[in-house]
């Protein structure tokens, strides 16, 4: 009986010490989580010691919240681990039929895509923009002796599923540049620029001057008005993939100059084919003026050749460079293409579903508990994504424990006070240059997930997410800066 009492005393003493330890771990978080601007908010925080794996501090660490663009750390980390930092997307220029002695191609030209999201885009630095790319491709076609094409120029996006968007993306996002989905054949980051001629009158109607690149069949219904001179870009473009009607709504600043906004290309494979067709004609190659897609040919009942000959294989820059620009500038398209490529490589299907399966299975095999992990896309644009801060921090801990991955991955993340979406944060803070993190933001949502080098010299993995705060986004960011600065003290 006496032994039993001693045991109970020791047990309860241990529980008290444990609770005291938890209270100590929480002391830096108390002002943050009790802030009146977060009375109606959901908050999840996790801070993990990478070396020991111990949870140094937490608040509702098992609560699943919407992470916004912080979701990109999951996709990019998996892509790095599975595909490798030197992986390159490819795009192949092909033809079928035969080339006659007089230079006539009795067949078609194909652009066979394999999901390269950077094809013809301005970023990353060193990438070949689409105008130069099309010129080079037309030159390579002419080098075969082709002077006339009796067939078509066909954009083939069949390497990925034809559903380019996650079904849970929002209507007010998908017509804009950041809502461009991942096709098997992408071009110019699947975006076009609308150049407005500003109207000097408040509530006047600014006219659309140009669309670049040219998107045949694009029909614009312009409802945009002029707002105050410093009002910024509040123009939103509404329209769905494969549909060419676009509604322009909202406002741009009044003035007498030009103002540019960006939208998502309705059908990237067709745009790529049309751009090549136009460049071929510019270089003197006669065509039937028919650009189309593999999907359109299939739907029309036309059979395209499987016995194609290769003209040229274009390779993207290495994945490590694509990942860096993806995480630093939060480019949704690039992340979605990585997700589908994971599905193609691991499951034989370049789809959203198979990409998500690949990611979950990879981390489950590493020991991650995925209960409460809800993944709807690769980029975080879906408001139906859900993940816990503990899952985020645990994945980053696993990456950090793998010496082959850690530095390559960490260096793709924005650095506090210096690069990417953290460039203008922590500028006069001891955290400058010591926090690497992916940011995430939507209306009433803020999240930060990454690494910190603490004052103790320890490397820590962390995630902090807030959903449904009632203050301004700028005020929420400042509060989150303070909580992240407190991580330095561990």
C-alpha cells in the first residue's frame, strides 16, 4: 500500500512538472494567442528542435487550418526528394508524315509538352522567353528543309490530365494570372497581359489597348472603372479554362498613361501552337494557317500519328532553380506542375489526384501521421486545404535530418529581411537573415512555415497559422513577426 502511495506521488509530481514545462514553453506565445484581434480566430503553432525532434513550444498544434501558400513547402520538398534537384522538364518538337524534296511537309508539326511550367516564361532568371523560343523552334523546323506545311501545328498537352485546375479553386481567382492551372503544355506561365489606356475621370471607363501575347478568340467584356490615383490594381478577371469570354471587373487608378494587369490563358496548348504557327509564317514557311490541339483533334474524331519524329528536345532549367522562384515569389502554376509531375513519375498519371497520393504516401512512409491532413492542390490556392502546424514542422524536421536535402531546400525559402515574400519583414530585427520561411496569405488567413537559427545555435522547424483574425492583414503580419522573433530565444 505504501509503495502504491509513493508511486502515485511520483506520478502526479511528474504530471505537474510536465504541465509546468508546457506552461514555460507557452510563455512566449501567451500575448499572441490572447490578443483581442484573435478572439474569433483559430491559431496553430508548433516549434520543433530538429536535432532531438522534441516539441519546444506549441499551441493547438493538432488543429487543421487553411495554410494558403505555405502548402507549397509540402509540394516543393516532396518534388526535391522524389524528382531530385537536377530534374528538368522537357518539351519536344515533333513532326509526322514525310518531307518532300521541294520542302513540303505532308504532315503535321507537334509541340509535345511534358508539363514544363516555365516554358517560354520570364522566370527563373536565364529562362528563354516565348518570343525567342518560338524563333529558335521555327529555325530548327526550317533546318530540316521544311518550307511548306500541308498539315497543322498541334499543341499536345496529353502528358497531364486535361483538367488544369483543382476543382476547389475559387471563381474570383481562376481568371487571374495567379489562378493559371497546370497543363501538359504550358506557355509564358499561362498568362497574358492586358494593357489599359487609363481614363483621367473618376469612375470613367479605361479602354483595353492590347493583349500580349495575342490570344485568338479572346472576348473581353470590360466593366472596369477608374478609381483614385493611388488606389492600385483592383481589377479582377473572371473566366474558366477552355472558355474565351472574360469579364473584367473592379478598378484601376485614373490617369493619362497605361496600366497593365495579367490574366490566365484559357487554353495554353492552343496558344503555344498558334505562336509557333505565326512565327513559322514570319520566317517564310507557308502553312494552312491551322493551329489546334491534341484534345481538339481527339474530340473531332481525327487521328494523330503516334509515329512522330523528333525535331528538337527543349529542357527547362534544373528543378532547384524552379523551386527557388516558386517559393520566393509564390508562383502557383509552378507548384501545380510539380505536383502533377510527381503523379506522372510515381503513378504513371499526371493528375492532381495521383500527385496528392504520391505526396501523402511519401511522408507517411517517413513516419508522418497524416490524420487531419487535407490536400486539395499543390500551391495552397484552394480554401479547402487543411494541415496542422505539427505536420508542417514535422515534415520540415524530416527534410532537415536528410543532409542531402536540407541546404538545397532551405535555400529555396524566402530569407527574413532579404529575399522573396520576407524581403520587407524583419528588416530591423535580430531575426533578419536567421529565418527561412514560406509565407501564406488569403483573406483573413496568415501562415509562416520554415526554419529558424536560434540564439542557442539550434536549428528549429516551425509553423504558425492564423485563420479568421479581425484586424487588418498588415496588423496581423506585424503580430506574427513578433511571435516568430520569439523563436530565436529557444
